[in-house]
């Protein structure tokens, strides 16, 4: 899970550094006292993507935006900023290379009360300097 943790750290750093997301919290689980809006990283699934000459990891992960208010337009605006920040990630990272960074699916839905949940599902493939992501 070292590869998964490194990808999570990369995502958190990118989202926290993006000026369009100023004031949006980034967490690995919904905190009970978090101010909205906020983004959670996960769930995610990591699986071996090795080949004869080396090793890598395929990551399928979800970024979830939680927003409170009328309508879904604000959530969509923030999701667009999240999408831009993740799509702009540099391929060369600390200890690994991001070979694939693709948005697979996005959705927005109203939940109970005034809550809006936005989901961005990503597929990423990483190749590690030491060959296996450990």
C-alpha cells in the first residue's frame, strides 16, 4: 500500500496548493467537524501492474466533494477545479512516474437535507524507481 499512500499524498498536495480550491478542506475521511466544502480522497484500489522489465501499480480511486447549499452548480464548479488540478499533475513525481492519469467518470447528486455529493473516479498507473512501489 506504499504506492497508494504516495498517490494519496500527491493528490492532497495538489489539491491543497490549487488557488481555485482555497478554503476547500482535503481529508482522507469525512471528519465529524469539517467545514464545507471539503474533498475526501478514497476509497481506492491498487493492483499490480508489473511486466517482465519492471513493476508498477494501477490505481482506481475516488475523490468525493461534499458541499452544502441549494442546487448543484457550486459543487460542479468546485469539481471542475478538482479535475483541473488532478489533470495537471506532472508525470515525474518523487520516487515514481505517473504514466496514466485519466478521469473515468464524474457524477453529482443531492443527498439528504441540503447536502450535495460530487464524485470523480480516476484511473492512474504509476511506475516506481525501485520497481514495485514499496
